[in-house]
């Protein structure tokens, strides 16, 4: 998936105080996530100062797991602002069910954007239940 952030939108969690903590509290399963970050940081440590697209990657994987996907699925977040333009990220997610992956991604984007804007986030547990029925 290509994630495009509008000019002026925050790109890093440090630009939205409390965003990472709010997401970790809302999706407690994220605390068990791991990252290949080269510094052996836990996901909680990584989330404190990372790309918001990276948070969306992990939130997607967590919502997929809540909907019955294997915990072993992985994702990556990459960017090349010189080639794609500032604010464009490439998020790749392994999946076992395309509809669950798309629905989880949509929910994760809505969640992170709502939290970043200080708004009420969608019901991820309700969305995960709905996605589980699509299997």
C-alpha cells in the first residue's frame, strides 16, 4: 500500500505528543510486537519516535491478529522521498485473507488519524469481529 500524507501532516510520532502511548493503550497486543530496528529497541521504545506509517503497519497487523490472522505475519514500512515525494510511504503487509487485510488497514489508518487529531477512534474490536466473520 502507498500511504500519502498531506503537506503539513505530521510524519513522525514525536510530532504528535502522546500518539504512540495512546495507540499502545488502545491496542494492548502491540506491546508484544517486535521490530528490526538495528538498535534492539522494543516496539514500545521504537514507537516513541518512529514514522506514523510504521505505527499504521503495526496497528494493521494487530487488528488482523484480533480478526484471527496468525501472529507470525509481518510487515515493512519504507520510503524514498526523492523518488516518491515527501510524505509517501510504502507499507507492505503479509496476509492470510485479503478482505481481512484491507479492512484492518482501513481501520488502522482511521485509528491513527483519529488519535493524531484528538478525535474519537473507531471501534477496533468491533471491526475485528466484523472482519472475523468475513473469513
